[in-house]
């Protein structure tokens, strides 16, 4: 399958994207942010719609900007209001998807961007790979700088504040990282399933791991294995790559439940 350039590009995209999903997945699961990460997909959909409204055929810039603003707004209001986090996220999520659908359905432009719902990893180009490499390096550096604080916050926010950690600042940076990864990857993975890649690797890893180091290692390994296996399956069965990756990750999760029960 590596006789084709689009498969080579897809292979390198998997090597760059899936480890990031595995890494960020650990904090998404530990901080119970599955609903939050799902809402980012809805926010990204509105970002695409805004790009369409501005006349862009490839609305990546508006997608990233809108997703980051969306994530920061949720984080800010979640920390400032007494309403439950799930309520705040639900309000933003439903508003974003409604706004996106309204904009994209007007004028009959929805069909043109419906591919974002499913995604197409094999459409990635060499220039996209360079951009992904840049994102990969930036996220790894930020992760190395923020990891200790993120870990303490995931254990207990009150304790983190007592240690002088600015929880809102750290949460905002992490939310922005998530938003950028979702925004960049959504055109290849798809809005409908992108949240699965931010939950399944770490969810499965928790059933294997016994400490923090192994928790992160297994999460990244599961995400990478799912990505490569999903790419191979999609090639042989002519199926959607994103969906194939998620099915492999889900299979690993269910297998991990068996090991956990034993």
C-alpha cells in the first residue's frame, strides 16, 4: 500500500497525530473532560461555518481561532459560575452545533463541507504534514512544561491552589492545546468520532497501568497501535480511516476490561 503517495502521507500523519491524542487523552480521562472534548468538536463545526461565511474554501485558520476561543470561554465560565460543568459545556455545545448548522445550511453550502463529519485522513498533503510536525513539537514542549501542574490539578484542585498553582491558567492552556489538536485533526478524523480518540486510549490504559508512567506509556502506545492498525484495515476493506482507528481503539478498550476483571 506504500506504493501510493497518499498512503505514505496518511502513514506519517498517523505517526504524528495519534501519539498526541494518546498523550492528551490521559488528562482528558483523569480530569473527566470527555464531555468537554466532545463539545470541542461541535465548536470546531461552528469554526468551519464561520470560515464559510467569510468566503474561505479551506477554513483552517478560522477553525483553529474559533475552537480556541470556544475552549477558553467554556473554561472561563466553568470557573466563574456556580452552575455544574456539564451544564455549562452542554449549553455551549448545543449552541455551537446549532450555529454551525444554521450557517452552513443557508445557501446550500452544507454538502460541500459534510466531509468534515466523517473525515478523510488520506486527503492529507505534504504541506499538511509539515504543519502537523510543527504542532507535534509545540504540544510536546508544552506538555513537558505543564505536566506536573496538570497532574496535581487532576488529583485535587484545592490542593493545587494551595501550592500556588494558577489552576485557571493551566486549564486554559490545556484547553487551548486540546482545541488546536481537534481543529487541526477534525478534517481527517471527522467530527462524529474525534472525541473517541481523546477518550479511548487513556480509558483502556487505566485498565492496564499501575502507575502514572505506565498510564501515559500505554495510552500513547494504544493510540499509535490503533492508528496504524486502522490505516491498514481501511486500506484492505476500503473503509473510512478515522472510523477504523476508533474501532480498533474500542476493541483494545473492551479487551482491557477483561484483563481488569481478572
